[in-house]
C-alpha cells in the first residue's frame, strides 16, 4: 500500500468520524464540507481494491449530491446561465456514448433467443411500472413526486444492467439485446404506460413525450451505432473517453436535479430513498422469479433480473425536464440511479461466485 493511499484512508476515516460527530452534536450546517471530503476521499481510496473499484463512481455521485444539497446555488445558475439547460445536451451525449458501445448485432438476438427476449420485455414493462404505481399509494407522495416514481418504472433499462450482467457472469448477449430492443420500444411504451398509470397525477402528452424520447435517446443512439459501425477502432481515445464523459455527465445531471429539488428532498428525502430501494429490490426479485416461472435457465433469469431492476434513470430525468417538472418528477430518477448502482453491483458480485 502506497503512502498516498494511506493518507487517503486516513482522511476518509477522519472526515467520516468528524461528519458523524457533527451530526450527533447538532452541527448540521458544518457537516456538509466534512461529508463532501469523506465521499471524495472514499471514491479515491476504494479504487485500490478490485472488488470495490466499481463503487468509486457511486461515491462520486454521493459527493455531488451532498455538495448540491449544502450549496445549491453553484449547481443552479452560473453567470446568469441556468444549468438545467445542460441536462438534455448531456443526456444526448451519454446516449451517443451508449450507442458507440453497442452494435447492430445486439438487435439480432431476438431471433436467436426469442423466448428470453419476450419474457424479459414482458417483465420489464409490467413489473416496474406496476410496482411504481403501487408505491405511490403506499407512500402518498405529492402528485408530481409520485409521477416521477412511475416514470422510472416506465423507462427502459440502460447500459448499467449490461455491466452488472457481465460482472455476474450472466447471459450478456441477452442483456445487450434486451437493452437495445427495450430502448427502441421506449418511444411508444413509455408514453403509453405513463398515460395509463400517471395521467391522474400530472397531465401526460403522449406525442410530446414520444418526441422527447426520440430526441433524447433514439437519435443519439442511432448516431452512436452508425459511428461504431463505420469508425470502430479508428479512434481508440474516444473508446476510452466516452465512459468517463458519461460518468461525469451523470454526476453533473444528478447534482443539478438535486439542487433544483433541494426543498422537496429536505421534506421527503428519506421516504423517497426508501421508495427507490423498494422499487429496485422488487424489480430484481420479481424479475428473477418471474423468469423462473417461465422456465428460463439460471443465467437468463439473473440477466433479466438486472434488466428489470435497473432502469434508464437518465431518460426519466430528461423527460421530467422536458415536461418542466425536473425539480419534482426528476427527483425519483436522481435517487434511483445511484441506489441501483449500489444494489446492482452488490448483487452482481454475490452472484458471480455462485454459478
């Protein structure tokens, strides 16, 4: 262990203890900087451990969230420029990066694995929307907050589910195919399900939402697919840069949404975290056992559990912004994203050693 890592571990321990003491002593206003230092040093420190390295990104997210909660102004406006305007361009850049990580071959899996694809899509677009809908009755959130929970459930899966399937030694080919097909279906199914389940909470414009998804997700992904098809391997620096750009973009988006919805989070934050955890856990559990009922093999069941439980929260955030409700509907996606990375990586690591 190098001296630099020993120093990082010391700073992590010291700042963590000081943060807890500040909370116990009722010095909440002074706890913010300590929490930020703790999560930043934690993010740097755990990269030394191969089994924990993937959680470094989540620690950076927590640092961004804490910073936005304690100091919302720098994450809301800079020099008269409203930072919310960055969300859609950043999402489009992230979706372009998602496209460059995919290929047209990912879409032909529906022919090779028709049962797995059908069961996976059926589980994804029934379990998560209905669980989200049920949670709105359990927690009795304000209408726009509740609509955000349903919106998460109605969104397709994202690349994070592919990463977890890879870590868990699950059926990666099925995972890639499901993510690709679910994303293509999202412009139709997400607005349809939102109209069906959330229209009583907030007005849902089917066609406007469809156009938003096409703009935010489909067009950038198609551009990324074409780029990958014609220029694969010609720009190796881009292959290395896009994951980093995507992670930074996600952190910035979550920080902006957190700052915008700070007042609501101070009121219902813990309840919303609990709802996100239940939503995510139900997706894993019901996705896995639902596939067992259909007679799928173990690896496919684990794959579909990740596809169901891990949603494209970035897309949900973008839709909330397009609807002008990012400070309310956008809160559930902002919380669901970091949580699913923690739970997903933990489940993937546990499953990896139990094949």
